[in-house]
C-alpha cells in the first residue's frame, strides 16, 4: 500500500530508491527545524542578525551542511512562515525524527535563540513551553536546558 502511494506520488512504475527517500526525509527534517527555529526568533517581533547567525550555526552543526545550504534553508523557512499557518506539522516532523537526546539539544538551541538578546520575551517563553510540550520534554528538563544556556551565556536569572 505504501509503495503504491509512492508510485502515485513519483509518477513512476517503480518505487523510489532508498537513498532518495532518505534524502527527502532528511530535507523535510532540515526545513522543519529551520521553521521552528525561525518562529522562535521572530516571536519577539523580528529576527536579529545575531539570531540569524545563530540559526545558521545550529543548522550547519546539526545537519552537517554548508553555510550557503543553511542560508537556503532559512530562506525556505521564512517563506513558509509567511505563507503557512499550520506550524504543527513541522513540530510533528521533529518529534517523530529526533531521539530524546536530540530533542533536549534542540530545546537548548531554542533557549540559545531566545536568550541571544539577554532577555526572555513572554511570547518566547510561550514558544519554549509549547515546544517542550510537543516534543514531550518534561518540564524539569526544559528548565534544565534553559538554566544550562543561561550559565553558558552569562545571562542573569532575573530575565
């Protein structure tokens, strides 16, 4: 049944090769991560240059891609954010694809973006909590990720 669906999608009589499927799934995950990171960055009105650079670094480190590929992902993510109101599907891709450890690392990166300006806006806090909930990260681990990043970035706990 799945193979029949793939044949319809690809328009060919033969199913796509395994490496083609893996590449498509990897690209979907990269785009999903880009969208969620960008949504976090723009939750306090706009994306700063520092946040954009941080997202580029996160994407290049996580997915082992080059800077120009990360910038292309960011452009794709920004386009999606402007046009797509259903962000749930991107969180769902991340939730299904990341291991528990990768989810914790992703949560730390969410906090890095939020804390990049030294403060936490109420909408950023909301996105962090929603992200943790969707990724099934326990509240305690979300707070631990926040505190870890605060220590790394020398951000006061009064933010």
